[in-house]
C-alpha cells in the first residue's frame, strides 16, 4: 500500500487581488495588483516568474498515476461597527469564510485545469489529474445565486484573489485570506477584503429568502460595482463618481472613498440597496426614486420602496436592527438608528407617505424571534409571508405599489391575522394626536377611507375616481421635490373604449404618466403645465394616471385634468 504524501504551505506573505475578466473564458480584461495575506510564498504583484513555494512531500514508492489534490480555506477580513457608537471598529477586525465563491486552478500559461466552489466554511478541494505548476484564482463571484463584484472604474472587471505559482505535489494545503489593507489611520495597503465582504452580504440576503421558500433560480444575475475610487460626486460612473450607493435599475454601485464614505462593511446599507434589486427583479416597484430622508412626506411609492429597504436590512441581519452608515476620516463617524424603534413622533411624519412608518410596520409584520414584545404588535408572519406578497401580489396589483397594496394583499392571504395587522398599522399615528399625521386600517389596495392627509391640501382621497368624459380639479403644492407627496396625485380610471386622451392645464409645470399594473403605457413630460397624452385601452381594465408636479413656486397650484374617450 502506498504511503500518503502531504505538503503544507505555511508562510503568510503578500499575494495579489486582480480585477479579472468580465466574462469567461477570455483573456484578462484588467489586472489590479492588490496586497493580501495568504498562506503561501509569492515573489510579488503581477510577477508570473515568482519562485515556487517550498513544499514537503513524503512517498514510500513512485506514484504510478501522478495526480495532485489542493485543499484549503478561503477567508476575508471583516470590520465590524463600533459597539454602541457610529464608526468602524478596525481593532476588532476578524476573519470570515469566503462562501460559495468560484475557484479555478490555472496552468502557468493561464489554461484552466479544474474549477470548483468554496463551501459555507470557505473550504475548497480541487483534484488535478497530473502534477504541474499552477495557481489558484478565487473570484468575488457566486454561481448560485449568480452574484459578481466588479470594478466600474476598470471596464467592469471581476475582482479575484490569486496565489503564486505552485509546484504541485500529491496533496497541497493552500489557505488564502483577503485582508483589509488598513494601516491604522487610513488604508495603506490594497483593500482586498472589500469585494468579498460585499459578496458575502449579498449572498446572505439571497440565502435568507431561499430558506424562506425562494429558489436560487428566482434570482437574476446581480452585478455589484465597487472601487476605492467610488465617491459621493456626480459625474462619470466609469471614473467612480457614483453620487451615492444605489441601484440604477440594472446594477448596484457601492461607495468606497476612504475617509469620505465607504460602504463595503456597512451591511445594512448594502442590504437596503440589495432590497431595491429584489423589488425591481423579483417583485415590482413603481417608485420614481429621488432623494428621501427622515420626516419627509414622500410619494407613497417612494415611501414603500425606501421603507422596504430599511426594514429588509433588519430582517436579513436579525437580530441586529440598528441601521448604520459610517463615513468621514478613518470611517470613525456616521449615523445610525433602530429600525424597530416605532417612531411615531410628529417629527417623523408618521403615515402612509413615511418611510419611517413603513420600515417599522414591515419589520413588525416579520418579527424575528428576538423581537421585544410590543402591545400593539401581536403578529409575526416571517420572511416567507412577506416574500409571497412581494413576488406575487405586488407584481399584479392594479394600484400603484404603496403600503396600501402591500397590507391589503397580506390581509387577504392571512385573514386570521387581519385584525392584528389593522392594530399594528393604526398604531402609527402622531404622538401629538394630530388627525393629519397617521394611517387608518387598510381597507383595500386603493387606500379607500384613508383620513390622514399629511397636512397637505389635495392628498385625499389617495386615488381620485374618474371616467372618460370627466374633468377633474386637482391641487398640488409647489416648492417640493418631484417625488414628494405634495407634487403627486393619482387618478383611477376604468376604461370604456379602445383609447382615452388626457389633457392637463396648470400654471406650473406638470407631467402626465399613465400606468396599467405598473407598466408605463404613455407619458407627456414637457416643461410646462399643458400636457396631452393618448393611450390605447381595454374596456373594463383599470388604469392609473399620475399627475406629477414640478412647480417651483411655494404654495398650492391647481391642475385641471380633462379625460376624453
């Protein structure tokens, strides 16, 4: 019997992180040399002539079928947040496994010998049919579900972690660790851990839904763009001027500007943005996007979308419900709040137009096992119930995607919990007792019977009913952003013929947008208040007309809307 042979590489020295090919299998699109800590010997960044690492082998007799096995553990360094304070805690940096990542074994000239994926502990095994000189390449990419971390400043190259060339023996143990590059006050080395931290967080979000009933095949490919040059400036995406971490309806862009704003370790921020990918690709969102913040009275489509992202971060990272975003020199400052705070102060503007209200309601509907008891919250439906509404009901609702659409569908699916859901929703009214700030128990997807106006004229009813031949008088409030409650009115119309024409007349700029179940069928978006749009319709179908204002002058302004068959 042949004795076993084993070689172990133990030197911890620099290796390379490479932004590799955007698609496989082709030549490298870009090569970014980044310093990491790995358990092997290497001659330096980008040097293909590096000397082989020293190995130790033992064998009692020649091997009649030369072959090699490489085993090892892949890890990256993750930086946690400071306990009880804003900022990152670099002193508490710890290793975490690189899970589900694509791993390749390449010959000296770059030919693919074998490939595999790391397991949930970051371990991998590759069998090679012959002994040869080769290197390991680990991609910041998972295959199921498909997630890839790429560099928007380097032609969308995929980040990889790569070892030196090895003279393979019978068995080689090769461990690689992607390090942060932190130098004590700033990043002085390559920030190799960042792409793998992003991959791991996105993988965690996907897997939570898979555990709740989703299939890995439900998730379309996700591209996450990160670079140390990604900074909070407007301009060219290719140069790193991404504005802020965001989903652009196609891909995610994440900030990485050291000393200004980095988000690779801000897990709640990434899950929030991942939530926009989820609602865009697996569910549906009618949100027009735009700025938003605490206390804003938002277009309810925006409020649902942003409240969803905040709530989802707490669901996925349960029991950590504190949303944190670090920034500033040494990433030592930032802001945070508890998503589970159930803030009903007048300053938060509680109601169907408030992302603060919606994040609290959605999180309480989910309720983790560790959630503290709350007398107004006696329902805990879990992530699976929320996933069903998001991926089935919200996709098909004839109304726009608002909290009304979500709650009405959830109550229909869980009639035994309807009363408890009503109690939870109705809890979110202003502590001051204002009859203008709050939300009533939800009766249907249209917000029928809602009595809280947000203190703005013209916001109720949530949807104005109309028929072909009607002329409506609507009221908008100028001086607010285009995505504010003040600047949006909704008209519900049941078609009676093959087409309809909508004409607006207003003293300030308005646009007209006509939707059918979330599909934008027609629009008129000139720079004044006189718009005209004609759309083909199906008798008996329901359509929603969004009158969206851009009035710059503060105060109310009227809009006349004429609908003709």
